[in-house]
C-alpha cells in the first residue's frame, strides 16, 4: 500500500470513529428543565401565594412544618417537632390555646446566621401589617393573638390563640418563614407589637411612624417580588428573564444538604422553569430533549404521547391524584338560579363520566361536594348525581318552568317579572372550560335552556364578572389541602361580599350553623358528624355543580429518577435525581 493510500485510509478511519462518537447520546447535565404553561407574577409567598408561583418559590422558601408528600402527615421542617396545643389556664388569654415551637439548631439563613424565633415573629408581623398586600394570610393570622419569644432560648416561641380555631396548629407552623435581616434590615417591625397590629388603632400607629409606612411599601414592591428573594429553602434565585424563564441554583454549603426532608432536598444543581404558553410547542421541546418535566397538560396531549411508539419509551407518565376539584359556579343571587331544585336540574345536565373520559382519559373521580374522599369525615352515603335529561326536565316543569311564548326557551314569572332561562357561561378558553361549556350547552338545549358561551381572560372574568356577581355560570377549579377543611371562607353567608370568597352568593341558614359548629367544636367525633351533615345540606341545595377530582398528568424524561405526590403540583423538583 502506498503512503498516499495509507494516509487516505487513516483519515477515513479517523473520520469514521469521530462521526460514530458524535452519534452517542449526550450525557445530560444536572439541570432540571421544567415547562410551565403560566408564569408567576412574583416570588413573594406572603403576597402572592398562588399555585403558579408556588411551583417555583417552594424551592426557595421553607415553612416550619408541612404535610409530608408520602405520609401526608403534618411533619417538621424548620422546627424540631410539630407542637400540640396546650390550654391557657391563666393570664390575659385564659380559656384559649397555645402552641410552642422550637427551631432546629442547624437551621441557617443564606448569610450563615441562625434562623430564630425573631424571624418567625417578624413574619407574623409582616402578615398582620394592615398595609402589606398579605390579605390571604392575614385572614388566617387574625387568629394569632400574640407570639412570645422564650427569653432563655432565642429559637423558641409560643403562639397564643385567645379563641379556639380548628386550624390553629396549621396557622402556627405552615407559613413561609422570612429572614428579617433581609426583608427588614433596620428592624423596623420591632417597633410595633402584634396586639398593636391587631388593634383598631393600628393604622393610626403606623401612619405616625414613617418607617413602618416605608416598610410596607418596600415589602409590597418589585424588589422583594422578583429582584431580591431570600428564604430557608435549598435553592436561590439566579436569573429571571421576564416572560421566558426563571433559573434557581442550588445553594453552596446549604445547612440541610444531607436531609431526607423532601422539601429541603436539592439534587439538581439548577432548576430552570421555561414559560411556554403553547402545549404543542412544549411537547415539541420535550421531544427534542430541551424539557424534562411537563405537568398540568390536557388529557388528549398526555395520552397521545403515551401511545406514541417513537417517544413513549423516552418518558415516564405519572398520574397522582391532586387535592383539588372542578366545579361550575352558579350565581345563587340570580332569581332564576336561586331555587335549589333548578340548580339540581342543571347538575343533571352534565355528563360527568363523559367529561372525565374525554378530558382526563378516565383519570378522575366524580365528587359530590367540597370534601375530598380521602378525608375521614367524607360522607360516603351521598351518591353522585347522574346524567338525566328527562329527570332535569321533570324538575323544571314541576317548578313551573315552561316555554309560554314558544320561543324555544323555558320561562317563569318570578316576583311579577317573566324571566327566561337564558344563561351566560363565562369560560377562559382552556380545553377544560371549553368542553364543559359545550357539553352543558348541548344538553341544556334538550330541556329548552339556552346557554351563551362567552370567552374571556380569567383575570377579566374575576374582575368584571365574579367580583360584581355579573354572571350565571363559570367553570372553575378549587384547590384543597390535607388539613382539616374550614368551609367558612367559601361557603358561609358572612362572606357573600365582592371582597370575599363566597363568590356564588350561597346563603343557607342550615349550612351557616353547621359551619359555625365545625369551627367551634373541639370534639373530633362531633366535628366529623357536622362535616357529614354539611355535605348532605350542600348536596340537597347544590350551590354549585360539583364535577370531579382530577388526577394530574405529568411527563418526565427518563433521564431522571422521579416520583409523584398528591400535594400540588404533583412532584417535588428537588428530589429528582439523574438516572445513572
């Protein structure tokens, strides 16, 4: 063989080996790429505790305790143990209950200083400050009468509740704890006490102290919402590209680096949240290997990919049941919808098993009310309302609804005025709300009810329709928790106010009484019976059309070892580990 031939052969072998090497799968980096269809507005949990932001900030902040994603029991995180309530037998809060917490000795902030009870007290004060945008938390923290730090142990504090509250323990330990040195470097909140913040003179006291006024302005501002975010969690904010992505990076020398607490784990070096509003584009990115995790998708997309022979072996398909339910809000204040029998008739026009099959691929369970079936006080005697057009028509006819003017829509004279059953349903345009609307619209025609479907942005529906009670029907979702249910905020007539959460204007003397009993009784067995009785009342009165509890649909690249949980959003990103 000539020197030239040897040279050509050598070059060929080199190129062949090089090209072959290029075809091998690239070793994945330890960055977990997560797709989100919605983007968070802020990373300040006390101000913006919504589910979208929580997906991100749960890795930055930590609570004193929370429900474990596997055992679903209230378990310690920043504290040594979950406290039990103790009766208060003397002093100004006699007759109430108290809880004493102690922060772990090893718990530290990002600057290396210890997490102390003073930070806990600061967090409670920040919530109670009437000028901070913490209304959601403030409605719960109003039950905390005072917090006292142990003079002999700076990591120990006692929460005092003057009045009994069923969620007192959860209120004590489940709020995110903030580092005072970061959010209040001048210790401004030390200048006002919890009793002062709870007093009628709170606003006057604050207005006389410019520093307290300034604190609220800073706390509510953009700086602590997206620029300077700090918590006791395992990750810190590295970069936020508006409308594109958020990157969190693992903290160096993190105090809980060897923990077995899921919410404190940080196995990926970075977590990158990509904001991709289009589901099809997200799946395309996932197929190309740019996205590792995608949750909260439509059933059709999930099952199409699962059946795809080309890609089904590349992904894991997780389907945990989530603590939430879908329902159709009914404006109970409208004359034509104020009758429980009419609302039951509407409920009979929704083919819920069909919805579950179409939208969830069968991954869901029809529900009969606001209590999750996993709860010990779920009323098992209530059977789901069945799809029954003839039954709906019979109810409506018995209540005097007839088409008296032959226009194809049933009508009835109420308070001297003829009212037609011509209803407006507002939807967001999502696949879920669209299908619910179309299915109900189709079935309603069979009983001569007309439903107009109006598509608007969710924020506009809230501002222009829900808050003003200017709607008839709206498909919505309501998150639940593993704690005891407190039905007061959503279902008590006290909260039938545009600024409050009873946005369906449900008013029931019997339900109110049961809700008050649930909140006041300390006997577990008696409380369980009140819960069951409330479910029966709401089942009979149908203030909304309860649909179903969905199962989440999560796709995860097989590059990662992953697990799911009932806790929203269905997984803990910090527990994901690269597959070997």
